[in-house]
């Protein structure tokens, strides 16, 4: 059974932004959502808002979708994760990603080489540091050198392990998730067929290298939801967001799988020409209906019921491109209203962690 979550989106400045995020998270918790998710970018962190939500909620899981694995040292990641898990009473999911090679180099000042190998090593070190209360940690690897010998007692964490999920699209990162992670943070472009096919194949390959059962890796999807009384507008909003992703070659394999390579080339050309109308027009109805949900608020619950049961958890988000903050917040509230109708606390199915 698929569980559902939402992004803890905030509006306003100063304290108001955090208050709005917490209010939305409380609404999601009250509606029976399994998790609320936070992300970070070049101007915002994920861990500070996580602390706000951890202190202000009681039941809902709090995850990052995603935080930059390369953005903090393994020691600081482990320390912040311990604090957040203690503050929340054991409700944290660490969702980590690297970003692109350019982001790794220009934003974080690290080499963009071998991102999957770097992530695998990071997870190895994090798991060791989580058990720092058991004794010193010594690690000399390709990307990380860590030697920590505690000089005083280290408190035992509230859980024996913290779930770490990693973002992956291409085969090496998917295999890394299968071999090392507790979960895979999917992408808004992931379709059910893509998950059943290439994603499942690569997770299985990675799991086999570590003698793991691929079923032990939770698969999280991210579903874009464009909800508006004007269905035509909702579909254009979904198409615009799909077009932003389709212009990248990262998703060529997915478009080829669905027979969408021709329209993808048209989308890419429209993007190069900055032809927004042409880009939206090139996104087919099949793409919209397969990748996203575009409907009225009244139709939303029924549309949720049509999502194929291939994800362990689904993060339902507003289209991340082309909306104002007010439009995004309105969609988030429509998502929560729909989930309130569909689910109730205690009826969420398997725990997302």
C-alpha cells in the first residue's frame, strides 16, 4: 500500500515563512499524511526547517527531498541527524542527493567526478558515525578521511539506525541505492513503467552486489499535481513543468521507453528558442496523464486512486516550475484536502521509514 506525503512549503519572510511551513505540516499530520518533506537549494537549508517541524509536530515523519550530501561533512551530517532524530522522537528520514556535477563543483567546491561512488562512501561513513557511541571511527577513503576518537561519553542515538534514502535517476546511482541505501528518492519524471523496468533492474543489480533484498529499498515517487477549477490551465501548468525536465538529456531513456522521443526533440527545440507556448504545446496529453495529475479539486481523490501501486511512498507536489508562491500554497492545500478525504490517521499502511 502506497503512503502519501507533501512538501512543507512556506510563504512570506522571516518568522512568517517558518510559521506557514509548520502550519502546513500540522495540516498534513492531521490529514493522516505519512511524511512531510523539505528540500534545500543554494539559498535555503533543509535542516533548520526540519528542526522547526520536528519540534512542532508529533506523529508525521520528516524527510529531506533532498538535502545535498556533499554540502556537509559526514561528521556534521551525522551530528545534525542525531539532533534532529532526538528532537523529533525518531521521525527523521535523511534524503540525500549530490545534484549535478556542475552543482557539486560550483556550489559546494568539491569534484564532480564519480558522484555515485562518493555517495556510496558517504553512506558508509554515516553509518559508522551513527554508532560513534560504540567507539572510535576511522576511515580513509577516496573522498572522505575521518578519524574521530571521542574524548567523553557519546549519548546513544534514539534509534539504532536512521533511514537514509538517496536520489537517483541514472544507473550507477540507482545501483548505489540498491547496495547501500534504505530508500530511493525518485524524480517527478518517474513513471510506473520506468520504475517497473529500468529502476527495478538497477536496484536489483545493486542489491545483489551487497547480498541484499531489493525489496528492502523503499521506493519513493514524486507526483506533480496541478489542481485548478480550470482544467485547461491545470494541464498547461503540468505541461510547462514536464517541458522543463524533458529538455534535459538526463531523461532520454524514460522518453524512449514511452515512445516520446519525437515530441521530446520538439520540446527541446522550443526550450532552446525560449518558445514557452511551443514547449507547452509539444507536451502530449499522454505525457501529462502518465507523469502528472491535472484536474479540479473535486476530481483529485479519484485521480489518486488511479496511480499504479509501484511506489512505497508518494510525495505529492505542486508543479515546481512556473507557479507563484500563492498558487503553490493553494495546490498544497488542495492536496491535503484530498488526502484528508482519502485517508485517516492510523490507516497509512507501512511506515515510510
